C-alpha cells in the first residue's frame, strides 16, 4: 500500500517507534472533506503489517482551517485504538485555539515551539498562525497546561542577532517556571544564512537553565 499521509517511521531515543502523520497535502479544506477515513485506513494497514508504534505522531500545520478535522481525527484514533499513544508537534499558538484544544487534551504528548516572548522580536521568530497578541498567547498556554494531563515539551530556537540576549533568556525562564513543562529543548537556528549563536551565549544558556525543575536538552 502506498501511503499519502504516513511518512517514514522513526526510532526515537525518547519516544520509541514513532509513526508520523503529515498534512502537507492538505490546504484550506472543509471538515466534511477532511480525509479522516483515508488516514485511519493507512494507520490500520501499517499496524496490521508492523504492529502498534509507541506513538502516532501528528505534525500539525499552521492552518486553522485544518484544526477541526485534526481534532476529529484524534477522537477517531482514540476510539478505535484506546491504548495507542498520540503525540503532536505544532506552533505554540495552537494551544490557544478553541477548535484544536479538545483534541489536544486527548493527546498523550504535545511538543510546541516558542522562541521568544520579548515584544521587540516575538513576531520575527514565532511564526504564529493567528493574530493573538503576545499576552493572549502566554495566558492561553498557561490555561491550557492547567487542564492538560499529558506530557508537554517546549522547543526553543535562538536566532543569532535577534533573540539571543539576556532579556529573552530571563523572560523565557520565568514563563517556563510558570507553565512547568515536562522538558524543554534548546537549540540555535542556522538555516537561511543565520550563523550559530556565540559560544559565550551557549554557556550562558547552560548556566541559566542549570537548576530548573524540568528536564533540559541542548541540541547545539
């Protein structure tokens, strides 16, 4: 069977066998036309051939038109496979979207990306899919976390010359201490002509997050 939505299976040190579901083929689409049945058929075929993965992983695009369909997909998977773990990766703004929240609350693991909470550079390094203000976004994430019983990971990327400063480190650290994720991953963006952040800044990051009450993974 040729898969349209299942991409290459991954063996991850943290999550085990991960079955990724991609939504790259979908653009603006109505709930009626969302291919839930087709995606579930692919998942069932994979499981029949290979057994259950540790996680079915949904990489959720920055497209609010798809949120309702993805929420229904999560519900269908959980009903058909009640013991199957589901993980998602998305931009942080999805945690504040009402169409997505109910489905996300059923996920076992959520990984979101937020790179700055400084007003001066928030819009430059956080490609949000909504018109939320910075304050609305942070408050929405904290409210969501209070209702969420699964595991939350937060991914942070530093961009040389934009958000690699002490003010951003302090603001992010204070916010993370409020939201209390299960772990954070810290790296630096080197695509599209960006140079790595300085070695001194890397050491500052390591020192700043040395004794926080959650796991920290450095990827630079």
